[in-house]
């Protein structure tokens, strides 16, 4: 099982846990703000102020080496990169020492990416970075889609202008209706 604070990025605060891990309870409490301890220490009124949220997902070791960051603007795949953890590191983030490579999507991966991008457009989300290891969607990066610089490092291609232009033009078209 993995856990991550939903507002973290770049592999920060991502943990690999097992149910019998001696730190399981402590890490889960820490990830969610230790609200019970705050209640005991400060009063019920402080309880709500201490809440944090965590995302738990099943850890799938077979995904190592297959994860990709796909950058989508206005429902269209614009770019991305392959993410691979090194050695025993399970996170593929470049910021944790992972390797990056050029993005290659087969027809099924492209179709899933565009389906996700178009669904998010329905909610007004015009720029997103998705982490996927087909057929799995690992993570949606909405607040910090990231990856433009890693796409450039992996391919030599700067997609910043096309990515932002596509996202903005899509939003303007919707706003003018």
C-alpha cells in the first residue's frame, strides 16, 4: 500500500507500507494531521484545524519501469516522458533520482489519456499531468501538472508554448460561448 499527501509533489511524502509495518499507524496518523492528539491536547475546536488528507493506493510492483507522465491540454496529449525508478527506489520521479526518457504511447495509452483529458475538460480542467502505467491511472496532477522541463530534457523539444497556448485557447473558447 502507498500513501501520499494529496498536495505534495515530486515524490515527496510518498511511502510504501505493508499492513504489518511497525510504522503503519504512526505514518497514517502523521499523514492525516494527528488530529486525535490535537483534540486531546487543545480541545475539540482545534480538531477541525488539524485535519489533513492522505491518498492510499495499492502498491503494484509490476508497474516499475512502465510509468509515464502524460501532459494533456484541452483534452489533447501534448507531451510527456517515461519515469523509471533506480535500484530499490520504487518512485520514478526524476526529483528522487529516477530516470526519464522520451514518451512513447501506443494506441490504447493514447486513447485512455485523451479520454481522461476530455472528461476533465467537462469539469473545466484544461491542463493536467497524468501518471499512468497502462491500464492503470496512477495519479492526476491538477494543481502542479509539472513535467515540461523533463519533457525537454528527455526529447530536446520545448513544448511550453504549445501546451499553455492549447490550454488557454480551449478555456477562451468555452468562455466565449
